[in-house]
C-alpha cells in the first residue's frame, strides 16, 4: 500500500513540482482532491480503481490526506474551512 502511495507522490512531483505541497496551500484543495478520488473509487467509474495517472484512486486519496496533515503540522496550511462551523 505504501508503495502505491509513493507512486502517487512521484506522479505529483512530475505534474506539480518537488515539494509543491509545502507552499501554503488551502486545506480544502487537498480535501476536495481526496474526496474526488474516493468518489471515483466508490462509484466504479469507467477507468476502474486506477486513475488516468496509473495510480490507484485510494493511494491518491491517502496522498492528499498526508499532504494536508504535513501542511497543518508544519504551519504551511491556509485554513479555508467554513468558519460558520467553528463553534
């Protein structure tokens, strides 16, 4: 499973650049991307469990969660969650 997540990070590096995820990204960008991959997996879309990048959708979901957590823990996250629910 970790090797598949590593493939997700390798794909992200070639598509977006090395360490792009640690540059003050909005947290919902990670969450939304992870949700899209989770939904692709759950709804059995045409390409099946594998994304067009050749990586399993659940590995891409995991990578998005890890990038969000890394950004939170390093203080590099832009918290754009809906403040109405922060009570």
